C-alpha cells in the first residue's frame, strides 16, 4: 500500500468533493429537464460555486402569507373574562402549576383534574374577601347584543362576572346558562344598547392538518394570538360524551373559553384544556368542536338547560375475544353488561349480553360512540336499536328517557348492584367456585373462592369474592351450570367462555375467559 502525505490526502479529498459536487449539479439539471449537452460536457463547463444560504423570507410568496388581516378582523370579538367566585375552601392554590398540591401527579392527572373540578384558569384568592377567589379566562361574542360563549369551568359559582373587550372597555355581565358535561356557558354582557362585533361559527368540519389560530387571554396578558394545526380529532377527556379537537397552537392558563379559528376567521372550536408536565404549553391542547358548542347553545337559549337522550345500560367495549365468545364476526359495537332497572332499555327488552351494533341504522363503532350517539337525541325520541343476540341481528324500538344527573346515575348503579358452601374446581378456567348465598337476585351466581395465579382467570383480573352471574348467556346458579356452559363453548369452537361477573362495589361486566386445553 502506498503511503500518502497529509497534503496528498487533503488534495485527494478535495478532488473527491469536487467530483461529487459536479455530479450533484448534473443530477439537478437532469431532474429539471434542462440538459444542454452530454454529461461530460456539462460537468466540465459547470464551475463549482459555493452554496448560497437564502432566507425563506426572501421568497415574495412567503412574505405575503400572513395571519394579520384575519386577526384584525376577528380580534375585536374576542374578550377576556374576570370572575369573582366562591372559593372551594380556605386553602386556594394555583392548581396544576409546579409546586402546587397536585405536583406529584402526572401531567394529565394534574390538568384534567383541574378541568374536572371546573375552576377558572388563573389567579388566587381575593385577599380582601375571605372565601372568595378571582379567576380569569377568555370568550368570544356571538351576537350583536353581547352574548358571549365561554367555558363552564371559567364561570362556575360566579358571584361577579366582568367582560373586557379588546379595546380595554369593561362591562358587567351575568351567566345566562351553562352545561357542565360539555363545559360550555353563555354570558350576557350589559352593554346598554351597544352593538358588539361578532364572529361566525364554521359551517364545514375542520380536518386534521388544517391551520388554526387560538386567540385569548393567557396568564391575564390579554389579546394573544398563537398558530398551529389540528393534530387529531375525537379525543376523549372526561365524560365520554365529548369529542375534542387536539391542536398544537400554544394555549395556557387563561386561554380557557377562547375561540379557535380557521383561516377564514370562523370559529371551529373553543379552547378548554391542555396537557402539560410543566404547567405551560407543550403543544398539546384541546378544543370543544363547533358542532358541540352550537348544539349546547341552542338548547340553553331554548329551554335554559341541556337535555340528552338516555338508554339506561351499562356498556363495555367488545374485544376480539368477546366477539369470538358471542359469535360476532368482528369486534364492533358495544356490549350491554347491565340494563338499569326501569330504564328505557330494560323496558324495551334489551338484556345483558346483547351487543348493540347500530342506532337508527347508523353503525356503532364502540361503547363511546354509542354513548355520544344516544346523548345526541332528545328525550322522548323513539329510536331503532340493532342488537346481536343468539347469533343473529334483531331490531328493538326504544323510547329514550332523559339522561339523569351524575349523582342520580351513581345512585341507580348502587341500587342495581344491591348487597359459602362446598367449592368446585374448574382447572380449565383457573379458579374454584361455590354457590352464592345472596347476590341481590335470589341465589343467582357462583362465588369465586380461589384463583390459580398462573391460570387464565388470574390473567383476566378475576379475584376471590367475585360472583359469576352468567356464562355464554346462560344464568349460572351452580358450578354444574358453569361446567355445562364451558362444554358448550368448547363444542361450538370458542376460544373463550364469556362470563358476566360482578365484583364487590362494582357494576356487573363481561369477561372473556380463555379456555385452556385439557
């Protein structure tokens, strides 16, 4: 091998670099279809020039792209809201901020707990009035007489509300109506005959990847504009009835209730929550979509409250194992684990073990989709519910009721849940059972008295004390009933036996328990 001096090596490398640059120049010419000679001629005639760094802002097309015109148009209709409210207790903290009481929680827990508690975005206690705290948020004007839309959690328990417009003018206001489940509220400004600027709602659905602008009052700074895109749709935060937009336009405390605009200056959402491990924006925010806001506002203006349809069932997702257990070809719809006593579903004959596949012919994707679909109907509406039972579909007509309050629903679940002898081992399921003394419905069910830590029951989180009410849709009263259901499942070629189980202090639910060989 020939030895080379450092100078020779450097020269070699420079020649190699020159050759690669010349080749790159040729490829660029070929790609644009501007080849004027043979490759060797072009390479020889193309001088090596240093690459110039050109700012993108030098491009006239980029220079003319700006959000400024749209912002000027919509900003006068975006307001700041200051609220004096009853404090939850003598100890008031900046919830969700580092160093506060929630600092040991994860970012979702801290921030979603804040919004579940529905307290305003910013501020501390009013030092001059014990038991009162000041908070602030944002909002936007939707009518010329001064109706403002904001978040429920911004104005909850409001004693005084002040709306501050973009020009700094302050107006007293009052809450006309609000809905905690959707986190939407309407406030009326006392404008004494003044005509206010407004912003319109978008009529077309925003798409993932579309530009959006958030305007609001972060940290009390007032009139702040941030830009980003829609990162995702259909996010769920709290109730299961919501369908949030996820955006990456930075929003912070005080942005709550502020509008999210498309590039046409139309409202596509309302900022309501953020995800953050630090207390500040990390580019993950959530906005209530326009469709939800308009529906809630319409009901508030019509009757002063928001009413939702109610089917009255406990439901759970249908996993591939559950689908196989009941003979459903694919995992879709929602499985009824418990129809509530006296509910519309119970009156219509819907039973535990039914898989709800469609409502008025519209397919139900999953349990959450069913909850949102039913809530979108008015109480008293009659709907056609398509269920899968005993291997085939059938339609059931259900007259929906009015969705009860959260407290009432909890009481109903508790009432439905209500308040041992020789055991039998079922090795294929990894558990032993004995007849139940009382599970709130005669002697129905068998109680789990032992669980094999290596068996399928343990893997599916079945515990000692759980009561097995049904297996493969068959009511279970003895271990023999359970054994017979197990044999039928194996005979039908099932990979799992579908059990309906009631755990202590919990509603009944379905568990697909894999059947071991043997």
